[in-house]
C-alpha cells in the first residue's frame, strides 16, 4: 500500500461514519415529519423544515459574537419543497417561519427576521 492510498484509507475510516450519521439523522427527521413538523439546523447558517416526508431550507446567517442578535433569518429567501420543486404558498411560508421561530425561541437563541 502506498503512502497516498494509506492516507485515503485513514481519511475514509474517519469520515465515513460521520457522513453515515448525517444520513441517518436526515432519514430520522423525514420519518418523524409524517407525525409532527420537524425543524433542524442545516449546514452552518440555515434551517430545514420537514413536513409530510418532504423538506424546505430556510436561509439564515450566523452573526458575530459582538452583535446583540445571534441569528438572522431571511424571509425573502425562495422556499421550495424538495420533492416536486414547488414553491410554498403564502400560508405554508408563514407556517415554516413560525416553526423556525419557535425552534429558536426554545433553544434560547436571540434572533430576528431580515
């Protein structure tokens, strides 16, 4: 085994379980969404809202430590369901933003809409 292949093998052993864990958590959120709506953090700044086995991503921004607000949620971001690429209706958009706001309030995070 060459040095390069040994390094790739070690990296694979380290990162493969992490990717698998992320996949399993995503599948769990999708299954739970058939019972109740689920909100989870997504990547660094955004949030995912799961409902009826589908999801949409809400854009946000993580603010610096010097700000009085920890998160900013962008209401003007386009929201589409992942399964059919349909744009959310106005009522669905409000429900999504309300659930994300409830999630942030439960977590004790200072936030605002932009």
